[in-house]
C-alpha cells in the first residue's frame, strides 16, 4: 500500500515537531503541528486552554483536529504527546497512514523541553521527572501500537529523520523526495 501520510507520536520532547518538519521538507509534503493548529484555532496557548477550559476540552479539540488532518494526503502530522495515548487510537488510522513512535527517555525529554514554556502544563509541576516517568509508563503500551519505532535518545534530528526515511524506503511512498 502507498503511504501518503505520516503521524509522529510519542512523549513530550521526543522531537515530533522538529523531526516532522524536516521529514515533510524532504518528502515535499505539508507539515502540521497539532498543538500549534489547536492554538491558532482557539487563539490561546496550550497552557491557557488547559487553564481556561480544562484538559477535557483540549483533548476534544485534539481529536477533532487529528480527524481533519488525517483526511489529508501528503502530510506529516506531529501529534501532541497525549493524543496517541488513548487506547485503540493507533489501531484506527486510515489506510495509507504510517505511524512512527519517537522514543525518548524521561530525563532526555525534560532536558529538551525544559526551556520551552506555555505548551506543557502536565510537566509544570513540583517534580516534573516523576510526572514524566509515570505518564510515560501509563502511555507506553499505546505508543507501542505505532507501525514504526525509532529511538531518539542520543541521536540528532538528522539521524532520526534519515532513519525514518530508510525504514520507509522499503514501502511505497507518494513523494517528490529530493
Ligand atoms: C501533552 C503534550 C503536549 C501538549 C499538551 C499535552 C501530553 O504536546 O499537547 O501539553 O499530554 O503529553 P507535545 O508532545 O508536542 O509536547
């Protein structure tokens, strides 16, 4: 089957947005970051959305946004870390979708996201490392449902992107790759 869309999943700080943007450029596809799409729809940051409307409303927006994006072709989607964590989510992807789990250790995830404010209220707590560890433990089983799995800890964005492209070369891709 021809792959015509890719969805990157995994924990906060896994590099979904950075790698996704690079992959899309290489493939000549559109790139969309789900958090950014939700922020622009509601005109508020993820943290503000959590505070003003609650996590439930954010999750509903996430679901709706993903549904819209998964109807497109030649698109790379960077999902938010909680989107793929719902049981059964990755089993229900439309045909032609490759889901890629970018793995990261909690320590490395925190190092990567430490300097960015406004997007990750779930880590804005007294002990973010414990929060990251327990969230990741809860979610791993769902992330494991992805079609592909690429470890990112200790690897550059270029390495991770190349690795994904290598794996995908075994499949038929609808692309204008350089
Ligand atoms: C979340 C991850 C964030 C963002 C929100 C909730 C999560 O996205 O959607 O803070 O539940 O893991 P990133 O994975 O892009 O950081």
